[in-house]
């Protein structure tokens, strides 16, 4: 039995400013570092055999805090990167709504109608498939034990939506996974 602990990175500067990060990066805030330390303490008795993160700094830094004193090297896997939001990246959510009212409305309220190509972004389906490929990579390396994956809000939401048996139409960016929280998914054969 393989238990994968999926964790969202700690709070970042752009999280506090309402800026779309995507593949761009901003550093963890002091609160984000503290969130990761607190979660590390909660997970201190879990025997992790491996810790993975996305390639992005905010996830990698969170993963290194979470591993604590374990003699494990955090490995970066690109499949766990955040969804690419194209030209929205680095923009405030307010500006996204003002400049792209139709697509932002679809993304946040009717994701099945959202057209990522209009903003040079990765589609939600592409992001989910990429994430699932990353999980397959881990499952091929680990048949059992506890593994941690530190990733990002949108791709984690897509994955959890998928695990619950829902399609993209049920995905909601408005119910984002909170910073430095986790869910465990058990893979049995």
C-alpha cells in the first residue's frame, strides 16, 4: 500500500497580494514558513521514504521545511508544477477580471467553458494529465510506504476533483486547497 501525502505550499507574497502565480514564483511569507514548520511538526512521526516537490521555488522551499530532520533529499518533478496561466501570470485577480472578463468568469464559475488557448495557457485537462503522469512516475518508483508531494492549489484541486470521480465541469478554483494543508491518497495495487 502506497500513501501519498499531497501538500500545498505555504503562503506566498503573491498569495497575500491577490496575484496570479502559475509558473511564476514569489517567495514564502513569514506566515508561509511558519505554516510549513507547523505542518512539519504535525507530520514528524510519519516515516516518509521520499519527498517530492514541483520545480517551483515556493513548493521546493516548503518541501525542505516539511522534511524536517529526515535524511531525505527533496526531488523536483516538473509534472507537479502549477498550471500555466499564460498572460494572466503576474497579474492581480482584479486586473484579470477587468481585462479578461469573459474568460475569467468562465474559469472561476464555469471551468468546462474556459478556453485556456485565449490566454496562451495550459488547459485544465492538460494540467491534470501532466499531474497524473507525475503520480505514475512515483508509483513506478515506490510500491508502498509514505511519500510526500508538495505542489500547488490549482493542480491539486484538479487532482482531488478527479479522485472524487468528477469531470472538469465540477472543478472549482473558488474552493482552493489552503496553504500548508494536506490530503492523503492511498494507492492499493
